[in-house]
């Protein structure tokens, strides 16, 4: 029974119905929303995703493993590292910011 509960929770959290699909850096720039750079398997990205369930669509999510330009953008602001989540809001970027800060940025846009 516990396995079923875990599977259902993961299905909801990772569902494209709840969590927006990943876009390219080019598409994110066109849309003009805050950008959240992430990668699969990152526990901090998953924590941020879970925290933003209701407002995750207010940002463009860019997977650095599927977009070399995104990985380069993260390295440019993270001292050469590919540390995620990295969040870009306007001209401000933050590496592994507090989920509360990200939520506030999305709610005030």
C-alpha cells in the first residue's frame, strides 16, 4: 500500500498537467517569464517543483541536460558550475534560491 501512495504522489508531482513542460532557452527568452534552469534527478529542483505546484506555470522551466545553451547560461552565473536550480528573474539570477523567494517572485509578476 505504501508503494502505491508513493507512486501516486510522484505521478502527480511529475505530471505535465501539474508541472509545466521544459522549454529551450530560446523559447524561454521569447516568452519573457522568469526562467528556472533545472535537470532531472536534482533533489533541490524537485523540492522547488513541489513548493511551486500552484504557481510553477508562472516560469519557463529549462532542462540544462537537453539544452547546451542553458547549461552555458547556468555556468555563466554559477562560477563555472552547472548548479541547479538556477533562477533568472529579469536581470537578477540566483543559484539554488530559497523556494519561498522564487514563489514570491512568481506571485508578484
